[in-house]
C-alpha cells in the first residue's frame, strides 16, 4: 500500500452505494393524458402489479402498429367520398321525381362503388396483411 502512495497512485477502494445498472434507460418520452386515460392506465398497471413505466414499456413492445393509408388508398377514399355524395344527390332526386327516373344512374354508381371497394380490399390483402 505504501508503494502505491509513493508513486502518486491512489489505492483502489471498493466504492460504496448502489451498484450501477447493467442497462441504463436514458431516453425520456413525455405524453399528455386525460384524467380518464391516466386513471385507466394506472388501474391496469396496478392490477398487473407493475409500475406505470413498465406498463408503457411492455405495451409498446407488444403493440401492433397499423400504418396510415397509402397515397393510392387515400385516392380510393376520395373517390368513394365523391361517389357517396353523388349517391346522396341521386337519393334526393329519387324522392322528388320517383325512383324509376334515377334507377339507371343508381345502378351505374353502385357498380362504380363496388369496383372501387374491390380495388381497395384487394390492395389490403396483397401487401403486408395489416
């Protein structure tokens, strides 16, 4: 021990206190919750016997994330919105002038809606099976 002091080196002593963690959590995410959301999450964590932080970690790891609509799917949705508007106008017209007068237009529009829905459904199952 005296030799270490002579050379200007400190003698190594065991450190006191809490041992350092193997995995350090250094990233923090802050979210805003309503009172109802906070109560629900706190209740679920308590019932599971874990902390709220552990609840969020486990939930995030097991969560299934569904992507938003692709640009092509969003286009289909806009087309469907326009068709729905047209169908609504045809319905009003049918009430005023009778169903037989707009029957042909309704059949055409229903066929277009059906085709667009088939395209949208077909695309959902060809891709990544969301």
